[in-house]
C-alpha cells in the first residue's frame, strides 16, 4: 500500500486531455513539493514535473502540474500514443523521513 | 551529458549479499545527494536509501534498515549499496538517481537499472 494514492489507470483518446490525481497527507504533499515521473515500458523513470508545477528543460508544455492542500494533479493535453506509460507522483514524507511515491497510474491512449 | 550507470545485479540466494554500484558522469558528483530506488516486477517505485553529497548522512527505508548500507566514493564518482541478508522480497530492478536540490523531493536523472533476483 503506497503512502500516496493514485488511480490505477486512466484512458483517453488521442488529442484529448487527461488528469491523474495523487492524494497524500499533511506529512507529505501538504508540506512539501510534488514531482511527477513518466515510465515508458521497459525504461527508467523520467522526471516530468518538479516543485509542483515546474517542467525540466525538454519537457513539452503539454505536461502540467498543480497542487492543492494534500493533493496534486498531473495534466497531459494533446494526448499522443507515445504518452502511453506509467506515471508516478513523489514527494518527501516527514513521518517516514524519506521520499515516497504513489502506486503509479497506467495511461492508455485509446 | 549526465549519465548514471548501475552494475552489480544478479541472482543471489536468500540470506546472501550483493554490492551494487552506480557510476556517475557529466556533473560534479560530490555536490549532489543521491538515492537508490527499486521496482519489484510489475510493481511501483519504492525508495531504498539516500546519501548526502559528502556522504556524511545516510537515510534508509524501514524495509532495508540494518541490512543495506549506502556509501559513495566521490573521488571515483561512484555510488554503492551493500545489500546483506537478502530476502525474496528484495527482488527488483534497482535504480540510482540524482537529487538536484538536496531536498529528496525530486530526482532529475536516473540510471537504466540493474536487476537483483533473490531466489534459491
């Protein structure tokens, strides 16, 4: 059971927008920055969003992040088949004294 | 270009030991905290351990505390994790990753991973 809760799967058609939620507590999301990672099949995770809503160089603006209270959301617009992947949220947890990740959400682009 | 290259994975019997390495290049290694994250087959990401840039501070997940020891050799730009008393549930791909801001909140570069299989 992951400390951060994500939906197991989401799906949408090409060109549409999808959001992925990440729910935590005051011990983690409520008082720390949230990051998001994309893991394409058979590859290592890749940082998509850091500090709630910032994109590293090279990440297209189709990817966006937001945080409110103890929840965070990843948005992906203009969906492409190449976006099919597992997506993970992450942050620091004060109670566990370590980083924590969500259980992951599998995105299917229909 | 930042590169992280893990090595040392393999098949080990329950109760055995293994040392993983992560060779870093393309950045000033000693300036950055680093972590190990693992992913069991078909499962999500689990943080294993973290170490400060100097190596003076280490942090461990409860699941590995007392069994795993993380270290670094800044002169060799290499990260290590010594894994003892291995269990079947330690079977996973182990990734090393770089922490750009020292807050253990986000990790900007990841290695390709090395597979550890604990089985008799």
